[in-house]
């Protein structure tokens, strides 16, 4: 009996195509990949290896198609990677710029500089001027004084770090709460597209209802009451009413998400301008409720009222009512999307500012991480100074005694000076975190987006990018340049003519206009 051949074990390495795509540059890696391909063919057949090769070919072709456009000889994908890398490096430089500014100059105050200098000079001159007993008292005191400056720097720096982290945490909490409220607004809006679809379907059936009723009456010999025409308008009106309530709730939640945290981070002067008493708050709440129910009544009564005013038979009136309700539901969907867009923009701005605040708080924590080490080093210098002072009687030379008792206070002074730099970094990062958090309540912050203006701006940018691509084509580009050049030239002459004389009769400054 012929023994069945066992399949060759397949090593757990990448295939040759994967090795090529990954950029393997050693002969050993290629040999391993070739053995993997051979084992794959032996175990699973040549067909699967062909399918793998076909998959790799299609993948490479699609990547080449996507990254086919080149700018100055650089593929589009590589150019985007470079731009992203440049932007990240710029953000990194901006974050550490405050620390670099704090490190560019000495952070020692006049008193601290005088104290540190005096500790070193007094320690160095004590063996020359004072007896040993006084030296054993004064020199450790000077070293402890230098250590105290380092410890005070640690206290101030760690306090600043804690303040920055607390501010960042509160800012992140406000951003998270805004995200939660915006999610509730999205949930309230979710029923509006369903209402749009239901009202559109009802309006379509309202168009078909007269023909359907006539056909059934002819085929079955039945007399169907004309009130059946009212079913579709009724469904469309109900959908419009539900969409009205959902849109009102969505707009209210989106507005709450946009305004959440503004008063929390506002100063006392800003709050005094927007303060509302209890009676004013009750009145505003009652006004919002009245507006909501008024909108609901309008959405319910608009379609029937329009159907009553339009002349015609009942079936035509039903079509008009259903179509009006469908249009009204679509309007409510656009209104809800508008409110969601405004809320999403405000919440994204809050999240960005919270991220900036947290970034600076973490940068301060990084700068303050060295402070415990500096304090421990200064304390160690003070302790070693005490031990050195005890060894002064066995040092014969006064010069050697002066050098021995001065070296560790000098080291402690340097460490304390370094701690002040780290302390300044912590303070400036904490101030940056606080300033980023205060941006949530500024009335003059970035203007909120207008969805309509943003849509037109995106259309303009898309057309400009399309023209730039068409200009690169060999024949189409020449035709477009020849066709559009007179138009751009006429626009340029009109702009120059309008700008030749300013508002006050003075010549306007010349501005170089792009294409």
C-alpha cells in the first residue's frame, strides 16, 4: 500500500511578494520567502499561488492608480505623507517652544542668585576665617540653604503641574459632556430620515391612488369610498409632525452641546453680562416650549390647510396635501442637519481645545518629572557636606579644607539653579493649559461655521482642484487655457478697474492677483 505523502511544513514567514512590498534587503529574508512560496505550492497547488499573484497584481495596480498623479515628480501619496510629517513636526516644535523660551534665560531671582552665590563663597572662605567648630556649623547650613532653594523649586513646579493637570481634566470632562449631549441630539435626529422616507412613499402612493381605485372598481365591480384618498395624506402629515418634534428636540440638544462649558470657564465679568435670574430663566423656558408646540401645530395644519385652499377634486387635494407634507418633512431634515452641523463644529472646537490643554499639561508633567531628582540630589549634597565637615581635622592644608567644604555646596547650587529652569517650564506649561481651557468661554473665539457658506466654499475649491487637474492634460489643458484665458483676463481688468480708486478717492494699493 502506497504511503500517503505528508504535506511539507510551511514556515511562518512572509511570501516573496510581501517581502518585495515590504522592502526586504537581505538575501536570507528572500530565501525564507522563496521557501514559503514553494511550501505553499506543494501544499495547496499552483492554482492558489496564481490567485495570490493575481491578488498582488491587482493590489499594486490599484495603488498605482490611486497614487498616479505626481507633483514635481513626487507621487501624490508620498507627498501627503510628507505633508503630514511636516505638520506633526511643526506641532511638536510649537509645543516645546514655550519650554525653549523658558530655558533661554536664567530663572533665578536676584535673591536666589545672591543666596546661592553667598553659600558657595561663605563655605569656601569659612576654613580660612573661622575655627573648625564654627565651620562645622556654618558649612552644612549653607549646603542646606542651597538644598532648600531646590526643594522650593520642586514645590512650586509640582504645584503648577497639578494645577495644569486639574485644568486639563476639567476641560476634557466638559468636552466629553458635550460629546454626550451631541450624541443625544444625533439620536433624536435619527427618526427624521425615516419620516422623510415615509412621507415620500405616502406622496407617491397618493399619486397612484386614483388610478388604483378606478382599476379595482372596474375589475371587481366594487364601489370604493373616496375617503380612501385621505390615508396617504394622513400618513404624510403624521410623519411631518413627528419630524417637527424630533427636529425641535435635536436643535435644542445641539444648542446645549454647543454652549456646554462656556459659563463653566467664563470669568466673573463675562458671566455678569449673560446672567439670568430665576424668573428670567423660567420665562425663557416657557417661551421655548411655546415655540416648540407652535411649530408642531404648524407642521400638522399646513398640509391640510393648503389642500383646502387649492381648488380641485378630492384626489387632487390629497396629492397636494401629501406632497406638501413630504416637502415639509424634507425641510425639517435639512433643519436638523443644520443644527447638528453647528453643534458638531462647536463640540469639535471644544475637544480640540481640551486636547491642547491636556497636551500642555502633559508637557508640564514631563518637565516636572526631573524635580524630585534635583531635590534628592541637593539633599544628598547637603548630607555629604556634613560628612566632609567631620573629616576636616584630618585634612592638613587649609586650601584643601576650603576646596573640600565648597565643592558640594557648589554642586547643590548648580542643581538648585537647574531646578528653577524646570520649575519655570512647569509654570509656563500650566499657564498654557489654563489659557487653552479659557478659550472655551471666549466670546471672540473662532466664528462658528455656516453650513451653507461652507458648502459653497467646498464647491469652489473642488472646481478649482478639477481645473488644476484638467490643465495638466495635454490637449484638454490647452483648450481650457485658450477658452478660459479671455474670461479670466476680463475679470482681472474689472477687478483692477474697481480697485484703481479707493473708497476715499485715493488710488488703491496694487495687489498681485492669482489666476
